[in-house]
């Protein structure tokens, strides 16, 4: 007997819808998951929603369980927390994280889900994919004790990076953003806050995550001699100008890309994707991350909410989708 389920699809750029889908019963080595929460990855998902994934990146940007193709119709997403309703005994009844789109029930290989630790609330676990990105960034950046660091861009990724950096002994960590409301988030994360024009320079490391040209330029200005800029922003189909004139060469600055699609070379020989995600989930035992959940809606409201998020009507951080009524799983 097939299982009734509902999924969020992008019908065409700027237009989402809820579709009924039939899910097959799980086979050997598979699990049936009932979704409790999913999270909207604002940067990537709003680019997908508006049809702005460049053709050259269509394959690279595919989510693990994506259906359809860019620009549309496509089922996209990768922050999903649910309960295993059927599956191997060691997983049955467990709360798990999966890189699955917004859907009420789904079947995946058992190896595709990661158990959520008992001390991590299910609602917070939707941040696992973002914390995983931050873990990879720190593996790439390799910050040292006592480093002077700025994180430019206080979105989901920037805030997760700042929280991890806050744990480095003696480090000066400043979260930089144009939105003064992010000061309260910075305080909850245990780091300083500054507007771009007031940010402290002479940084050993700057992590850029604002996805703006102005943020990228300011990041270079904040570096000390021979400092490193780690670029985490993804610009979709937009071109940005990188100011490589003036003091860029004389100060011997470094610009380096970091992206979660591959495990950092610093750990690739000793850590798998599974190891990295499990680490991210363990780190989410930290209640400070609750400051990043700034919006919530029911699953049925997602088409309307995604349109508003794509239009920039909400300036929050992680938007959490709640599943719960009988009709929604």
C-alpha cells in the first residue's frame, strides 16, 4: 500500500504549490520518515525560488533528494527533521535529520538519515545543515588561538560561523552587519557586533557571508597584512566586482572560497560527510543557536511564505516550517 504525502514544489519561478504525492512503503535498508520540522535555507532557496540558479551550476546545485530540474518545476530543500515510523530496529522511533526537501512523509535509504542526539531539540536540529557549513568553513579557515576575526554578514551561515569562532580561546570575534537588530543575535551568540563602518580592522581572518559586493569590499578592508578572506557567499547568477587594486597586492591578502559540497581538504582524508553532519548535530546541543530561529509557519502556508521571503519582506534568519496536523502527516 502506498502512503499519502504532500510536498512543496516550485511550479515556476516565483510560484510554489503543495502537491499530493504517493510514497512507496519502505523496503529493506530503507526508512519511512514523518516530518516534524523543515527549515528554509534563505540564501539558496530564495535563489532557487526566483529561478536564479545559473545554468552552469544546475548540476552542482542539485540537492540530494531533489526532484525535477532547475529552473522549474522542481522539489528542492535540504533541512528536514522527522521521526522514523518504519525501518531498522535501531532507527525505528528515532528523531533523525535528513537532507530532504519540504515533504510530510518520505522514504530514503537508512544511511541517508542521521539520528538527532537526545539533548538536541528536534526544532533546533533543522539548523544542522547550516552548522555543517560552518564546521566546514572553520576547517578551511583554520583559525588560531587569539586570532582577530570578523564575520561579515549576520545571516544563518555567518551567525553559525560566529558561534563556533566564539569558542576559540582568546579570539576577538566581531559579527558585522548593516542590520542593527542583529546586535541582539550577536549577544546571544557571545560575540561582539558592529555596523560595517564601525568594524574593527587589522583582522587575521575575515569570513564573508553577506552575499553583497559591498560586504566583500569591506571584508578586504578589514584584513591585516597577509590576512585571509574566506568567502562563503553564493551569488547565484550575479556578477560581483572584487577590488584587487589599491593595497591588495602590497598587503599580500588571500581570498579563499569555502563551500559545503566537499569536505574541507584539511579533514577530507579523515572525515566523511556523515562524520561532519554528526558533529554538527552534536554542536546543536548548545541553546545559543535558538537565537537563529526567527520565524515559523505551518507547512500548508509555505507557498505564500516562500514568495514573501524571496521578495525580502522578512529580514529574519532561519524560517522553520512546522508539520503536525493529520492532513500534513
